[in-house]
C-alpha cells in the first residue's frame, strides 16, 4: 500500500539538450553543472522538497547514467522516504512492446500507473532545464482556489522577447483563452515557464485521449494544452515574479552562471530558508594562494587557486596554477588550468586540462569582428595542450596537442 | 554475505577536554570545529570507516548536545545501517561529575561491549588529528599477539596531563611506561589510540572497576606492561596533537600548507563530516584574499590574509582579517580589524572594532559573543 499524496511531481528530465552541444555529449541536460556546486536538476528537486512535495517521478531517457547516479536514493534532497520520495522512471518494455517516450505527454502517459499508486488530487509537471526558486505550494493553492483544471506558471517578459516563448493570452481574472507557441506577433508578454499543475483526473482523461490519436505529437504545449482549451476546460495562469532562466543554450547557461555574481539579480543562493540541496563531494575548504587575486567570483570546496580570477566561477576540485588568468569563465568540477594559461569568456566542462600558456576564449573587446564572438566551450575530459589558442565561440570535443591551432 | 572485519570502535570525545577549556565549556573536545568544515571527531570516525569498521560507539559524558546534533543518524559517515552503525552512548551511570580517566565510562558501556560480536576493539580519543590507517594498526596488533597495542609517535613530548611515554625494545614490546612526566628530547608518546581484544577489555575493566580504579593508562595499561603484554605501534602517518589553544591555532594554520593538506585530506581517504548545503563562497568586488582557506557559504568582501574561514562566515567590505580562525556563522563588520584571533561560532564583531592577539598567544572569543 502506498499512502495517498495530495500532489505528485513529475519531472521531465529526458531531454538531450542538443543546444548545449559539447556539454551534453555524455550527460542529460538536467545533469549539467551549474552555479559553482549544483546541477540543474537540484533546482526543481529542492523546490519540491521546500514546497512540501515529497513524491517526485523523474522521467529519464537520454544518457541517464550520470543523472541516475546523481539522484541515487534522493538522500541529498531529503527525498529518501518510506512511502514517497524520488523515483527515476526510464522508458520500459511491456507486453504490448517497448517504447521510448515519444513526447512530454507520452512520458507521463506511460507512467500513469506510477502516479495512480499515490491516488493524487494534483499532478505537478516540471522540466529539468530551468534555474529558479519557486514555492509550488502557493501555485497549487491558487489552482484549488480557482477550482482550475490546469494552472500554468507564467512570467512577464519584455514584449520584444515574447516571440521566443510559449505565450499565454489570458483574461483579467487569469483565465487563459489562447496559447501561442513562439508567436510572430505576440498579443501578451506572459511566457509559460513550463510548470503545470493539473487536476489529476482531468489530465488522465486527456493523456488517454491524446495517446489514442495517431497524429498527435504527444506534447503538452502542442497537444494537451490546446485540446483542453478547445474543450473549454478551466485553465489559469499563475504569475511568478522571481528569477527564472532557461539554460538551454551555451549563452544562456553562461549568463545564468554569471547572474550569480551580480548582487542585483534576485537569485539568492545564500538564503537559508530556501536552500538548494545538492550531492557534494565533501572536499576540504578551498585555498587561495599567496600570490592569487580573486575578485567578484564564486569558488567551491577543494579548489586550489594560485592565479587570478575575476567574474568567474570555480566548481569543487578546480586547480588554477600560478600566473593563470581566469576572466568571465566557468570552470566545472575538476578542471585544471596550468601556469600562465588564460581562460576567458569560456566554459571548461568537468576534468578539462588546460596546459601551460594555452589560451581558451577571447574577450569581446579584443575581437576584430564582434559577430564572430561567443563563449568558447571545452567538453569534459579534454586536454588543451601547452600554448594552444582556442578561439571565441569554439566547441572543442577533441584533445588539442600543444603547438597546434585549434 | 556481509563481510565482518571483526573489529568494533569506541571513541572517547571528552578525553582531555580540559586542555581546551576555552572551547569545551559548551561542547566536548571531539565536537570542536576544525579545518573549516570538520570537527575533531571526524578524524577517528573517518579512520574507522576507512578501515571497514562499522560498529562504532561514541562514549559521551556531558555537554553532548553539540556532538549529538553533529552525528545525527551517522549518515554522513555511511554509518546509518540496519546492522551495526553508529551509536551515541551517554556514559552517565555511576557519577555525574567529570570523569577522571575512562574506566568508569567504559564500565558504564560494558553492556554495549558485551553485545558486540567483534573480536577486537579500537579505542580512540579525539585530541590527535591525523588520517591514520587503522587497518594496518589492527593487522599489526593481531600479528604480534599482544594483549594491548598502544599507538605512538616519536618526537618532543607534548604538554598533556597524564601523557603516556613509552620505552620499547627492538620488537616494539613496551618495557616501561611512564605517565605524566615529560622527559626532554625525543620520546615515544601515546596518541590516545589502542587496540585490544574485546573479551580482554571487558575483563580488565570489570577487574579495575572493582578495585576502584579510574585511569585506563595508569591502572590497566601500566599493570599489563609489567606482564609483558603491551606492544607499541609507531603510527607512520602525519599527526598533530591538539593540547592547548596555541596548538589548536597552529594545527589549523598548518593546513595552509599544501603538503599537510594532502596528508590530512587525501583524495582516496576523505574525512567525512556533516553536510550543510551551503552555497559556494562569494568574493565581492573589493575582496583581497591571499594565503587563506575558506569553506562554502562564506561571503568575502574585505581583506583576508593567512586565515581560515569556516562555513557561512561573512567578512564585510573594508574589514581586515590577518592570521585568524573564524568559525561558522561569525560576521566581521565593516572596517573591523582582527589579527591573531580565534572567533568561535556565531560571533559578531561590530563595525570598526579592533581585536589583536599575538602570534604566540591568539585571542579567543567564545561562541555567540557580540563585540
């Protein structure tokens, strides 16, 4: 017997995150490191436990090894529970055959059985590619108050930005009358955050109907939400006004990291009332050397910084040797930067080695043609040889031997 | 099949509480914060776990709230087990007063020892910091056939009440054992770490207790030396003895040295501690930090030199911190100057205050004080 849960969260974590290129070569997007010691998935998982939601299904598909390992028993998020907790739900084989998750809605459809065990009133659908702190319990409270069938969290964006998002057109009372995916001429600036609360019985019905339609792409945004709107179901917006960032591209991931160094950005990682939990390596404190200079940066445990760091983020176990310069860069766990090397406007993935005197990335002010500028990325485990120069916007997925141009 | 090592562990966090009386009024010695995110007990606990010893009791006497909170279920040491695991044993049976020696607390926890199935017991105090291979220690004990093995280091005799000084023969058999005298020059001194057969320990404790004895070293160990059953084991690993505020200060400062840091916290034998889920350290635009260590959760916008900052420390703009140890949750406000100071947990130093100790006599501010 499973105890009844008022709300079950389903976290869509199967996406490849192809626009993160080299960073998601071996890991799923939700497992990408973020913010000096976290992985993206720490945010929705911590939001769940902080909101009092203790049953979470994590739907995995693409490259799940690191993600599975990382979630483990759920202990870091206090989600190792007797009859609730976090459960990893990969696609499976059944008598009728085996199927990958065809779309976001299909992923939930295939796990109806999991949800039904807890006999929930509501299902919270989340995605694993956003950075934000949000109290889902308030959203669920509004859902109940409005007696809604579906509540969609929305964020006001700049009108000119609106065409990049799924836009909710709503009446004054918050009821949604239209949903437009990336509209050319947006009527409103309320962008969907990819966070949905459904009344379970209603969602269940739509999932089953959607599955029966062979032409459907089994997607929440493309199918389920429009179908519900067409049938006159009660859909409401839930306004959120805190920090929220999609980290689906190299640029947005880099920016979202840099946001942590800006005291004016309303994402407080030091707030002890809404902690973001993570699985940690348990390393000793980090060391800043006698000749090091560190300003406006974020550094985590076990790192050894002997060089200079400015506007940069060092994850656990990073080494920056003497004379090295790190500017506007993100050094993921275990990255090693050798003597007098430069890493600027770049992301070094896990365990990258930059040898002596190499230069990764370029400063925008030093570019002849600013259109060619972008953040340089080095994939995990790659070695950049001594003296090698990696240009702006480069995506390095193979070792670069010393003395060669990348 | 569960593989048993046949060894259980007993940790005494209160032995030598008095040498750091400044810090032990609110906690036991084993619970004293160390190295930015650890506590002294983390060393023997992690050493036991690395040796595969998973049946462990911590024998507490008084003021054990701090330690009990730190240890919790033992999860942080992988000791929240169905079988065995970590037990906090308050030895409060006979006397409520400060214990002298450990025979009375041992007698109080005899029941636990009797229930154990292991053949051997490793007993450790918490006043020595070191990443010690207990497997090698136990192996040497079993191979030698000794009744009791006393772990020791060679060097200048540390200033400790009732310090144990050994004379050993070529086979490391202890021929003489002196207590509380401090001979000059290099000596072999005990580090509060013993191996003994469980049944033997029970018998010896029962016997000593009946005689009204209190000190394990004086009343049991010394008597067994006369019988030729005590052997020494020289610990090859790097260790530091914490026997005063000054040595506590020096030991923490020693971690600034990369080699010492590697010896205490080797990558393959991490020292486990309770996780607090603090954000990484944030360095502000005005921060100037050199030659220092900082644990997660700190915010630094002042000048920090040759110092150790624990978790959640805040050094505000224009504050100066030189050669200091700042424990968890303490705040140094704008323009304050601290030199050779140890701030215990949650101390607040107000704007512009100046606190100075000497490098040979650090100034200590106790837990929760406002200056």
